[in-house]
């Protein structure tokens, strides 16, 4: 049985210009979510603990981390604060 990794699938899908445009639109949100997940994991805390630190419901954090909910700037600021970080936005 051959394995077809996500990376292989993405590489193939990126050949479609419409898919590429939509994927690129999501990248700022995905990068922010990945940063939050990485920071939480580096601190060794659960979603539940992050919920306690931020006042954001654990279910909301879960939906955010799985991409089922879009992050708002206010939410990112609360999450960053709970992780001892700040949000920095750069327009290039």
C-alpha cells in the first residue's frame, strides 16, 4: 500500500491556480494558529490550562487549533498574553 502524505497532496494541489489562490489567502491565519499551538506545546500546557489563563473557552481553543474557527485579532491577543507573548503584525 502506497502512502500519500499531506505534503505530497498539497504539492499536487498547488498546481491548480484556483486552489493555490485560496490556500495563499488562508496562510496568515494558519501561521497565527500554528504559532499559538507551538507556543502552547513548548510551554507544556493543555488547551484547558490555556483556557484558564485566557478566559477563552477550551472548546473555542480546540476549534481554533483545528481550523474550525477563524481567529480574531482580539482572540490572538488574549491567547498571546496567556502564553506570555505579544501579537506583532507586519504588513509587507
